[in-house]
């Protein structure tokens, strides 16, 4: 993963556009109101730009097709799940943290 804001002095058009989209979602978010961004980056394997948050396994993701998704990560297994809405993602995180949901092996 590449935290391009720290690694580059020049931001490309694609990076600036991705940040613009991600920041727009972030500023309109009701769930993310109290969350502090941990990093803004680009995953070279998936082609996703993302904002990851501190102290919560949630990221706002912009796919190569321009779709905005909310990604949760189960810290204990590394499983990632994608959701269309932040509400769905937060409900899933609550289930993961409470032990109601688990990934079959």
C-alpha cells in the first residue's frame, strides 16, 4: 500500500480526483463524523484509493471503476468485506466485534 500524501511531493490528477471523491464522502458521512483519518492511500494490488481510520477497521474505498465502497477488516482473520453504505459496514463491524459473525474456514 502506498500513502501517497507522504511519499510524493506532486499529486497526480488521478490521485487528486480520488482524494476529492473520498473527501466528499467523508465530509457527508454521519458514521465517520467522530473518526480521525489514519491514512490516505493507494493499494497497488487492487487499484483502490482509500481513507483508513484510526481505532476502527473501516475504510472508505474508491474502486478503479469509480465506485465508492465501505470496507471492513476483521483484524483477527484479515477478512475484508465490502458494503455499499456506511450503515451496512458499521452493522457488520458490530457483529464482528460482538462475535456474532465469523468467517467460515
